[in-house]
């Protein structure tokens, strides 16, 4: 018996979650890089660079090796949870979009040292970036 092909919804959901995983991995690496860069006051820059490269390689190989397993598990749990609720697809995308906003907030905090102020969004600057 042939296995059923994944639906377009599942393909989009898988793609969306992979993007979240990649951003989360990069955020973890960014935080660790900041900690490693603080070692320059203790060690020579070349030694800190070597330590940083090794740590990044270890993290990337470890974290990307579990992304597929994590993706399948989270999609399974998300879909099962969505089956309990009405508007299943909408709820699933809202949950994953919430994760994306959380990752965005993490990047903002790591890069700028403060949490984003969503009440004062720069609409005019954003509109300049979008060509119409």
C-alpha cells in the first residue's frame, strides 16, 4: 500500500515550522556568540575566535540534526491539538505565528537590549520598504 502524500496544508505548515526552527537556532547561536565575544577581555582574540567557531559548529550540527525530529513531533502535537478545537487550521497558524512573534522578540532583545514596543510600530518606515 502506498503512503498518502502530504496535503498542501501540511507542506506549508512544515515549511513554516522549519523557518521557525532555523530562526530559533540562529537566535541561540547569536546569544552564545555574544557570550563568547565577552571572553576577549580574558583571552586573545584568536583564541576566542577558535572557541567561537568550534561552539557554532557543535551547535549547528547538534541542533540541525534534531530539527526533523522536532518538526515532526511539534506538527503532530499541533495538529492533534487543532483537532480538538474549531477552526483547526486557523488555530494552528495562530499558534505558530505566536512562536514567530516570540522569536522576533528574542532577536530584538539580543540585538538591542530591550523588548520590542509593539504599540509604537514604525508604519511609515515599513511602508517605505514595501514597493508598490
